[in-house]
C-alpha cells in the first residue's frame, strides 16, 4: 500500500503540536510517515516532540521560515504522496483515506484538497467560525482562471503526488510571510490537474498566535505574473 508522508512545520506551538500529531495517529489509513520540522522554536515544542520520537521523524533547524521548514520535510519524505499540516490544525480521521481514493480513481490528478471547518478560540475551547467548501470546476481552463484570481486552497487540506515537486520545484523561500502556498499551487497546476473533496476533512484553528498573513499585494502580483507565464505554454 502507498505510504503518505505528512510534513508539519512547527514554530513555538507547544500548546497545539501534540493535538496535530495525535490527529495523524487517529487516521483510518495506517501507512503514514510523519515528519515534523521544528523551525527554531524557543518554547516547549521540543519537549512535546520528544514524547513521540519513536513514532515520528523530528528534526530541528534554525529559524528559517515556513517555506524552508516544508522544503526540509519534503526532502525527507518517503511517501508517494505528501500532505501538509500546520502545527495548530487537525486532520479529521478519514482525510488521508478519502484523498487516496481520489488519486487511485484518477492517476492523472496531482493534487487533492478538501473542505475545512475554521475554528476560533473561545474561553471554553473551540467554536465553529465558518465552514469552507472548495469550488467545483468543470474544465482545466476554469481551474486556471479561478486560481489566477484567488487562492481557494487551504494549505493543510492538500495532498500532492511527491513526483510533482521534481517538476515544479519546492516552496519559494522569497515568500517567507505570505503567498508561499499560492505560488506553489500555481506552479503545480502547470504540471497537473487538481481535484477536491467538498466535505470537511480539516479543522483549521484560528487563534491569537497564528502567523500574520496580511496580504502583500506586490508579492501576489508577482506570483500571478510568473504563474501566467508558466501556465500558458504548459496548457496551450
């Protein structure tokens, strides 16, 4: 059976990283390769990771940003497919199994993403803020047009065929604070079609410690221009 690698970049998330890892242990699909890249945390993240040393691969690097952390995880991945899970989010139990079924049904698909519940921190735990349902497209042209207009893919919902990274490249470390995932999806789309599962497969947990994602319009403009240049010859 196919192994699925899950790459978790972690930075100062001692309160959340354990829950993220446990959500992987609770998957209905058993063949999972868990890789955690500690991006120079200064809190107790390492202490939490030490509890799981015999069940995960955990490495530590100097603080280099989420792109460098994900790239380090991709290089270590053993699976045919790779998922990304931010260290404060949670996979629902059948996420990996459901996504694999899409790949096995259509081997030409390169990326599968899903719906997500966005959860907000409350005094007594987590409350549902809203449910995100990905759009449905009926042609590749529709996919390209929509993604050039906006990033409609939640990073922690994604599963990607690992071989595509040898074609599209790794995450661009120029985009350290915003747009790195958007840039990656656009580059991957130049090489393969995407598919989606509308049902919720992720809990995205929004809290005061989330990394700022304020829009950098210049970065987004650069990403779109570069993507358009790639997508036209790749699909023409």
